[in-house]
C-alpha cells in the first residue's frame, strides 16, 4: 500500500478507484428484483464503471497501476455483491396487489398483500400493482393518487412479475412489447463483437477442439463432428457443428432431444458436454453469421415445426440470431418436450424484449458459473 500512495499520481489513482468502487456500491444498494437479478446487475454496473475509467486512462494517458486497478475491480465487485446480499436480507419491498385492477392475470407473490377495498390506505406500501388494461373507478383513482403523492410506485403487475422472474408471460406478450426502436442497431454492434471475440478466443480453443476430436476418434471412431440442420435468424435453416457426444442414430430411430442420463451419450461425450467443449466448433457458425455467441438456442427443424404448432409466440425468438449460450440456456435446461420448450420460450422472449449489452454481460457471467458448476448438463 505504501508503494501505491508514494506519489501524487498514485494517490490520485487510488482516489479515483475508491470513487468508482463507491459508485458501484451505491448503485448496488438501490437495485430491485430477485437476488440473482440484482447480483447480475451489480456486477454489470461494476464492469461498466471501471470500463469507463479504463477508457479515460487510455484516452487521457493517465497514470495507472495494473495490480491496483485489478484489485479495485475485484474489491468493488465483492463489495457490491455483499451490499446486494445484505440489503436483500434486511429489506423487502412492501407490495400491494389491487385485486379488482389486475383482471384475470394469474400471480403468485407470497410476500405481497392483496387489497380489494379502495378505502384502504395504500401509503404504507412501496409498490402497488395494477393492470393498466383495467378501467379505474373514481374511488380507486383517489386511493392510487394518494399513494403516488406519498411516493408509492404504481406498477403493472405483469411487468413486475417479469422483472422478478426474468421471463415474460406468454399469455400477455404482444408484439408491441418488443423494443420500440427495433433491434437492428444493436444486432450490428453485436455481430462485430461476436467476430472480434471469436478471433480472440480461437487460438486458445483450437488446441482443445483438436484434442477432443482425437479423443472422440480413438474411443468411438468416425464421424468426429455432428452436423444437424437447425433453424436460425428469420426462420432460415442452417447446419450447426458440434463434436459428436452420442452414438450414431439407429436406422428408423426418431429424433428426440437429450434427457438426463441419456443412454445415447458416450463416456467421452459426457465429459465434453459437462464442460460444454462439444459446443466449441460452433465458433465456425458464428464466423459465418449463422449464429451469435449469445442468443436463443437453435432448435432442430423437426422440433421447430412441432413447437410452431403449439406455441403461437414462438416465431418471435427468430428476430435475433441463435446463440451458443443465452438467457434461456442459463436459466432453464434444454427443452426435451413442448412444456419445457414453452418455459424456455418465456426466457427467450425476455431476451429479445430486453436485448442490450448489459443483459449480454449478465449472460456471460452466468454462463461461466454454469460451465464451472456443471449445471444443466444432459
């Protein structure tokens, strides 16, 4: 520490790092939603704050210490997570659900209070949930006005449910819920980032792919790669590459998604799937433009056709490129049935609706945890 503050430049650097850490902690203290969501937001904000500082260092050619900067980033991330955890345990928003104003919407908030009498004083609540599609009587309008004047937030119950769960309600999802400015602008930026990241990662990934290919060849023979038609951007089919982790399909065998403990998975395949190594050849699909690093998981054509007939909102997931990882992949297991596909679609549409760099950073963080913990493997 004496070395770090041994000069005016070092002292300035320490001060700015502390200010950045304080900003990250202050932002973390004001977050709302599920614990997981708030932690993801806190980490994203920490990366963004120190990212701006790093850009300022490069542009202004400011003095900095790599060890001090790294220590500050890690420390700020730990403090932000600690702040989120403590605040989550010590405080909980007081929520009121106005039952006459939520219509037929289904909800389940064990910590919320249902209010059906407009004479009830709502000023003791932090959040009041209503449906903006319902007609508001004069009595309820007065009650809501008093609450708003007292600083209470009036929220749409569906939007609040979406924030807590990270998934949309399919029954209430409409096309106008998609980003009002469209998604083309971010998709262009995202495409450039995909290419840059693959080019950066590929030298490290290639030796792993080669060794894994050799392991597949020596244990189960050819073919080494598994190519399958999947459906991508705009519903256009493409051939997706993977390292083969299952025995070849038998003659007349019906295509089906993998399930937990699937007997078709080979011993080497289980290791490759455990650490997602079998997905690495999809970097080629990303470079070709068939896929992105982050997006809804591409489905096989037969499953795509099946889900189209059962899930009316399913085509909206093809507004963005499919991804190697995505919001649904880190929150829900791969779909092996129409019911699981329906649950996964709620996350896919949440991603399309909230498409942003911050959400992509959260997915990257959750993907790292999923890979290291082995979650979601089939």
